[in-house]
């Protein structure tokens, strides 16, 4: 009985964790493969139950246990059939429903999908050519003139879409900042570091007026990525940039910060 209970618990645990582990190892793995692995794991659990002492003893002597052996066979057949129905019918229908709403994102098609998503952006958007280190590079401009760079690097980080923005000082603001003594410039940097930490904004505070603050967010390319999660991340980094700019202008009203895209992705 103990083996049967362990097998049942193992089965439900595998149903929960095998797809997650598989997707973590191979985010682009086809859904049928994940379903097949889950089904084989279920069969292994059923086998563990069948060969446990209380079950196996009744199955190998059906004449002595006609009722219990028959019920066990029916239960096992029903469990196997139900598992197959769940893995290859219900989950397949769910996958088709996802495809009806939009294609599942993979590393092979993400470039074209992101291009279509950016095409639906209501602000100004431009593709930046001649970026040999990237699969693609786009710059978008919000109506409030905040800019964000969207790119996917080649090589080790090509599993991510990167969003990047920066807070810079230009024109008169740059001249005023440059004329400040180093102590006051350092005070500005420290205040920004404190405010961004309070707001839990992931960014780099630099001591360069041309790139005072760099904000970056990485979006992992997985089959669960949708236009909703993409635009949520985009709007989050936009909100972070506006918050930093407003904080900077409030604490130091004699300068006027701007949200600008990097001329090229930072490394």
C-alpha cells in the first residue's frame, strides 16, 4: 500500500513539474514532446502501482480475487485512458486555442513576431539598421518624447529581448551640470541611487551627464511570451524612466533631464 501511495503522489508531482522542468531546459520544445514525456512518466507510475505487493498479488491470482482483480484492472485501464485523453486531447486543444490567438513564440520566429508587435505600437517607431551584433534593433518614441531601445543580441544573450532607456542631460542642462562642483554632481548621483532603490527600479546610475541613468529590462524568449507580457515590460520601463526624470527635475529644478534612447545598445 505504501508503494501505491508513493506512486500516486509521484504521478501528480510529475504532472506538475515535468512540463516546467522541460520548458526550463528547452523553452522551444514542441508541446507534443512535453505531453509524451508526461505520459511516459505516468505509465512508469502506473507500473509502480501495478507491481506493488497488494496490487500484484491480486492480479496474479484473479481466480482467488475475482472482484478486486477486476476492479483493479478497470481502474488501471481507466487511469491510463484518462491520462492519454488529458495529455493528447485536452492539452492539444489548449495548444490549438493558443495558436488561434497568435503564434507560439520560439527563438526562430521571435524576430518577425516582435516586428509585428512593434508595428502595432501607437507612437513613433523606427528600425535601426547596420547593427551587426544584433538580430534586430528598434527605437520607439512615446507621445511624451520618452524613447526606448528594443533589441536582441546575437550570441549568449540571444535568449532575451532587451529593453533599454537612458536619462540624459543635454543642452543648457548639460552645461549647468558640468559647471557644478564635483561634490554637487556626486550628491545628484547619490540621490538618484536612493530614489531608484526605494522604487525598486533596476538601473545603473552613472556619473556621466550624457548617460546619467541607464535602465534595462530583459524578457526571456519562451513559449509563454505574448504581446501582453511584451507591452507590459515596455510600459514598465517607460514608467521607470518617467519616475526617474520627474524625481531628478523635482530635486534639482535648475536642470532639465530628458529620456533618450542609447545611440547603440550598451554592453
